[in-house]
């Protein structure tokens, strides 16, 4: 069980680091924007600390990416129970050709389409 936890911590840390680097942001800058300490963020990125859902949300907000993506990678949210397909969110978040604003716009459009599809399935005409 510890191996699974270690893998998840390393995965979410690596993903955060990659997103920070794509955004051309220093550890210090992301820590400031997420309102967490620089050493704590560094430990998260290296897989040494398990961030809470609240901390992941603060980091996601600072990176302008979907918090759900971080929740799934950290094992807080089961991808099978997440709305839509997590692969789409991951692809948008990881694309180095997109700016943060473009990523957020695409995520907003995608989330809107998913919500419409779910509403249609729940209440067919």
C-alpha cells in the first residue's frame, strides 16, 4: 500500500512541477500565488509530502488548471467517478503550446460540454 501512495505522491508532484515549468514559473512564484511556503511546495513536487485537497486546489488555481486533474493524480478523486474523461483535461493541462489563459478557456468549454451532455442524459427529451 505504501508503494501505491509513494507512486501517487511522485506522480502528482511531477505533474505540478511540469505544469509550473510549462508556465515558466519559479517554485517561489508558484508558492506565493498558491499561498503556501516555498519549502512545502518543493517537498510536494519531489513526492515527499502529501498535499490536502485544499492545497491542491490552491496550486491548481495558481497554475490555472483543473483541480480535478490534481485530485485524480493524488488519488483523492476516482477517475471513473469524475465528470467527463480525465485524459482530455490532462492533455489540455500538459500541452506546452497553450498559454495558461488558453488552457483555462479550453477547460471551461470542455466542462460546459460535459455538463450539457450529463444534463441531457439525466433528463432526455
